[in-house]
C-alpha cells in the first residue's frame, strides 16, 4: 500500500485520544501537540498509524519514560520506548504490566519449583501458585477454577476445543458453523479438520460491519454440532452477541466455542450465567505474558480428545501461568473501568476516520 498523507483531522483526533492516555496523564503536559503521524502498512491491508514524537526527549520521552519506568521499577527498555513512538496496536499484543513482569521474574529466578514435583517445598509452592492463578482466571469470568485448563495461548486452546468436540462426538464429521471473520486460529483449525474428514463447515456470512445475522445463525445451528463465535473482532472491533447466540445454540443442543481473546476483561462475560461450552483467552492480550492462555470449559476432558493425548502430565509453564493469573486479577479489578475510561467509544473513534466527518473540516 502506498503511503498517503494523513488528514490533519485524524492527527487532531489521535491527539485527543492520546491526551487522555495514561502516558499523557503521567506527563501532565501537552508536549504531544508536536507530533508527526506516519501511515504504516497493516497486515489486513488498512494503514496503521505510527505516531512519532517531534518534541525533544527531555520534554516528553526522556522525562516521562524515566518516571514511568521508575514507578514500574523495571529496566527502561520495557514500557514506553522514547525512540520507537507510541504503541497503539493493542489488538496485536499488549505490553506486560510491570507488576506482572515482576511476578514472572520472581517465579523464574526465586520460586522456580516444578509444580509437578510436590515432594518438597519448592514444588509445593509452585503448585500453589498455579492454583492461585487458576482461581484468578476463573474469577475474571465467574467460572469454576476446575474448568480452567492452561494452554500456550488462544490458538492452542482452540485446537484443544476442536480436538475435544471431535473426540467426544460421534463417528460422523463434526458439523461446525462459523463466520468468515473468525480469527485464523479458528478458521485454520476448522479447515484442517474438514480436510482430514473430521469436520464439515457451514460458513455464516457477515455484513459490511462484520455483523452476524441471528436469523441465519438460527437456521445454521439446526444442522450443527458446534458453533464458533468470537466475542470481539481483532481487526475491526465488532462486538458479537455471544449471549443471544448461546441461547440459540443451547436451544438447538449445539455446543458453543467462544473466542474471547479480544474481549476478556473488557466486555461482560459471566460463565456462571452463560456457561459457554468452550471459551478461550490469551495472556498477551490482557497485559500478561505471551505464550500462555487458557481453555475454559466444564466439559473438557483431555482423555476424550481426538488423536493421541499425552498420558504424561507435562511440566507446567509456572511463570507464564503466574503472569496470566496476575494479569487476570488486575483485569478483574480495573479492566472494565479502564476500557470505559477512554474519551470516545469505538463508534466515535471510527467516525474520526471518515473523511466526510465534519470534525475534519
Ligand atoms: C481473536 C483472536 N483469537 C485468537 C488469537 C490467537 O491468540 P494467541 O496469540 O494467544 O495464540 C488472537 C491473537 O491475535 C486473536 O486476536
């Protein structure tokens, strides 16, 4: 995609958002007024905006970075890079919360026991930390802690959910209903299962806003065993009516897999009232570490999975799990509040990108 000039209106719009961001609140200054916004190529073909400070480090980057990192007591490389601009692509990944990073490091260098070797205090302590993390993740979703199955992230959790739905189902291919805008972690898994004769897929069309038609969904679940629906879209931010979809799926006796990777901690997901069969989440989207996540399911039993399940209990990623647990706890306490704390809703933000919007004139 060719680089194009960003309209001044968009620059002003971003500045308005940035002024309310934690970084700017910490800076308590309007030094950011002097910025340059560069378009950079996005994976989905749309331009991402890279915001580059023009103001001298001393005014903004240096001081703020130093204060931020002092407060966070982590090495200055971690949180805000003065030279690389301000990171806005939190759909791709979030920075690790400094409190979480500290807990992870402590777990790696001090409390480094193997949670499966509980015949001494190191192992016991590690096992206890894993159980605490399980409770924190469960707490974020009002789920049972025994329903939290730690994984290497959402992708692995999705694969396990499919392996279980296939393995626990009958000999016929699993009939899966899913939209064309699911994350590739769902689509690729479903397509691979179909190629191997383990699943048949029914694709749900979406509107230009990425929305699903509930009447079409109602018709689709009549011939389905599993409905896959993301709770929030990672590319365009559409929020899906997973609660209504669950009612429809449940009424038709169909299991439901909710990819909540982008939604956890930010939208209401209460498994005590809406018990999705499978829900997946990932640490690195909620200010936790990468490569750790969870499959949340009351019905999941690894021994029922399609394929060869390991009979040996693998060594657990205790630091990652501890980080995920703490990130989940912080999200429970502050996530929803922070998400609504930004000065504009997704819709008003989006209108900011419309060149016809009067705000840009
Ligand atoms: C909606 C959605 N689902 C699944 C994934 C995969 O998550 P992970 O990186 O934890 O495997 C992502 C990550 O980009 C995502 O945004």
